[in-house]
C-alpha cells in the first residue's frame, strides 16, 4: 500500500525504473555471453568474461527486490494473471541456465564454445530471457483484475 | 519551441497508418517488448565496454571488449525503431511530455560523449600493445556513458507519469503524476 499510495509521488516510478535497469543488466550480460558463445569476440578467453558475471547477479537481485515491491503494491494484478506465472517460470529456467553456463563454460578450464551442446545452452538462454522480457511487458496489457475488489 | 512541437505533432498525426497499426491488438505491447530487448542489448554491449574501461575484466584487452559495441548498437537500433513508432502513433503523449524531453537530452549527450571518446581516446585504447588500464579521460567518459544511459532509462520509465492525462472525471487534463495520491500535499 505504501508503494501505491505513498506520499512520495516517486516511490512507484522509482521502483519501475530500478526494475528496468536490473533487467538491462541481467538480460544484457546474458545476451553478451550468448553472443560470445555464438561467435562474437572469439579471441576473448571465455573464462575471462566471468569477471562480468557479478553484473548479471546485481541486475538479478535488484530485480528480485524491485519485483517483490511491485508485487506487494499490486498483488491481485499479477497473481490473477497466468502471464505472471509464465514470467516467473522463464526467469527460474533462465537463472538455472546461468548457473549451468557458469559451470560448463565460464569456470571450465577448457571451455569449448564450438561444441553444439554449449551452443544449445546459449540459445536456450537467449530464448528464455527474451521470453521473460516479453511476458513481463505483456503483464501491463493482459491483467484482468487490478485490485481484489474489482 | 512550442511552434516546433505543434508542427511535429501535426506531422506525426498525418501518419494515420502507423497509428492504426500500433493500436491493433498485441502490436503496442510487441513494440514495447522490442524496445526493452533493445535496451537490454544496449546495456549488454555498451555497459560491458564502459565497465572494462573502468577496470572490470582487465585481463581482456580493451580492443577485444570493443567487439561487443555492435551488439549495443543493434540494441539501440531496435529501441530507436520501436520508439519512433510510439511517437508517430501518439505524438502528443511524447512531444509535450517533459520526461520525453529529458530522455532525448540524455540520448543526445550520450551520443556526444561517445563521439568524444572516439575522437580523443579510441585509437590509443585499442592500439596493438595498448596499456591495460584506460586513461583517466576514458574512465571519465565511461562514467558519463553509464550515467547518461541510466538517465535515458529512468526518464523513459517516467514517461507514463507525465503524459497528458485526465485525472478522473472532474479534473482537467494534467500530467498523470498529478493524479497520484499525495501529490497535492507535496505542493505542486
């Protein structure tokens, strides 16, 4: 309730902004990693890209926190919308893939980004992040109930 | 300025086909999705490079990290293309919107900032055998780039709250921020 009706006009917009920035950091780093696995900057030792992994986690936690705040502000809006559950599942899958890619690609001493199984991982990551962003955006257009009383 | 704004709105309003297309089911949300994927790609390319200038992952030569810049430009292209469609479809929601003015300002500054980097520092940073550490000027440019792009995103998110919007049945059109509870207590 504080977030929705705060005396601070900017509480809700600030959280929305944080959510967009976190998305850019989390999805953005993953897109860069996917592009690398698919051939961009092939001369870069893949394990060195691991230095940028904290940026992804920062983005993820920023969004977990800001997302929880948005959910508390409008619980009915999200929880009555099937798209919300699609988004959560896609993010859970995408994060699982980050952990797997970290182990298989970034932390491996001999990562072979040319292996088909690694490319499949990268494409799955690309699809799940793209899907999560799509589901997130359509949350704003597909809700049926904004408040429990409606 | 206001003459220019009125002219621009009138110009965009003539693109009735774009307006019709954008208001077809799913199209606006689809374009928003492309806009946000573009934003993420932009971060993935530009922020990666800015962070490298600031010292993250400095075992990778700056020239190698620069290969990710086209990824950022691709993202910017996607965001720009979808963004132009929003403005053409609903020009008065943007052209008279102060958040939009800031968004454009930050984007222009980010572009100029990148221009300064390529004019002053790029050649030295990516030369064969270049130093591991970026110059102080490059780091300053990287901080400016990160801040300006964050400014673009924040003012983009604030657009909704500064749209010309009628606040309830009795109120004259204002900006949506005025509709939020508590605004009057703050004093306009």
